[in-house]
C-alpha cells in the first residue's frame, strides 16, 4: 500500500496541476492543515529536479501567505473564542504572563518551528494571539520557510538520483521516520 501511494504521488508530482496543488497544501499547512507540503514537494522535485528552485519558491511564498492567515486566526478569533475559554478555566492572568514571555522569544519560536517538523500552524496562530510584531513575524516566517524549502530543494536537486534510490529502497524506513517526526511535532504541541 505504501509503495502504491508513493508511486501515485510521484506520478501526481509530474502532473500539470501539481504546482498549484502544492501551493494550496503549503498555504493550508501554515494555518490549518495537518500534512506538511514536503509530502508533495519531495516527489515533485524528484520527478523534475530542474524545477527544484521554482517548487521551493512556490512552497515558501504560499507558506508565508498561509502563515499570515494563521496569524489572523489567532488575532481575530482569540477575542471571541480563546478569551472565553481562558476565563472559563481561570487562566486569563497566566496567559498575560505567557504573552509577554512569548513576545520576547517569538521570533525564535517562528524560526525554529519554520524549519523543524513542529506544526508551523501552532506558532502562526500563537503569534497572532499574543500580538507578536507583524513585521518580525513576517520576516521570521520568510527566513525559516525559505531555509527549509530551499535546503530540501538543494539536497534533492544535487543528490536527486541517490536520494531517490535511498527513498525507494528504504521507503518503509523513510515513511516511519517522517511519521515519527510528524507525531513528535504534534506531541510537542500538546504536551510541551
């Protein structure tokens, strides 16, 4: 089943609508969607290595645009929903302290979440909730997402065939590591 999904993704990666689909996934992942764009980006670059930079650019631009949506969700919906929940549990005062601490370190949080498997949407929404400086948020998002997507593109562009051989021979291992990183990100979000 895993092999069939991989083959299907590789064939989709070469489809004429793959780039807009990648943009949509990348946009949604930064604000609401749980699946990272790497699931489509990697096979797309493996299928067409000469388009690696364009693919990384599309991922970066749409991810930062989606991050702005996440920021807006945090900023606009917190007053109507989030504040009520904090008041209900008597945590409003503690949240004020959290906001101050988060904004002191928010740029680092955005940078770290932007390049790691940690769910980026959590940080984009938290940045909106806490009122992290929008220019700081945008700059940190651009730097982090560009670093992540262009690094992946460079590795696959220059080591494509060996990388593809490694992935195809060890597909189960690659999938397991990818899932472990994804679950570790969700675990960190929930319990840390």
